[in-house]
C-alpha cells in the first residue's frame, strides 16, 4: 500500500506565498455616512493587513453607495467595497478577524476565486489594471468644444445653438401659440 504525501503547500510557506497562493475576493459593506477620508483610511488599513500577512493586493474597487435589500444593523443603505487579493489562508483569517470587530463594517463576505495562482501572472494583471486606471483619469483639455445635445449644433466659433429660428420660443406643454 502506497502512502500518499500531504500537499506541500500545507506544510511549507514560501515568502509571498510562493506556489501556495490562492486568489480571494472580499466584498464589504461599510456605513454610508462615512466621509471620503474615513473610507480612504479604512481601505488603506485593510490593504495593509493583506500585505502585512505576506499577501498580494491585486485591486481595490469602490462600488459606491447602494440601497440594501434588507436592513443591516438598522441601516437601509451601505457603501460597497471590493478587495481582490492573493495569499494563504492566514491572510483571510486575519482580514476577517479585523472586519468582525470593526463597527464601521455592516457586513462582509469572502470568496475563493482560484485555488492556485501564479505570482508572475498576478504582477502582470496588477500592471494592466494600473495602466487602465491611468487612462481613465486623463483630464479633458479646456480647449475642447462642448458636446452638442440632440437638436443642437455648433457654429464656427464653437458656440452651441439650439436649432430654433431666432425669435422663436419654446412652448411648454398645454400652451398654444397665438
């Protein structure tokens, strides 16, 4: 009879997780009345917990304020935050331990996305998401002409015109031109 050896990932943990990395996603609902500074410090705190436990923080997304399906701790609305990361089981344990004792968190849920993750693929994905975020935040130059709405056009100077002949007024519903 052949003895089966245990999974080596269960015994040896290499720096930054090595080949034992698993991909997790934690969605949390925070109080809706938190300020931007408080939300930023909350996200920073939980990101530091992931990296402090030798995990890799892939991305953090703010989904915004949403109405809850049912009341949670007497709250009808909440601010949703997604934390996508990779690490070993101790990362999840420490993150969830801190989420449980934080009064600003209404509810949270952690999901295992992938059983095995390649650290090089994660680094590539993090670079791709960072480059996408940089492209999204490109400011619009002030010299751009304003976009015309439906029924409008711009003249040679760039001013928006409504397409109504001069002297013509718009009538509200129920009014008649006499």
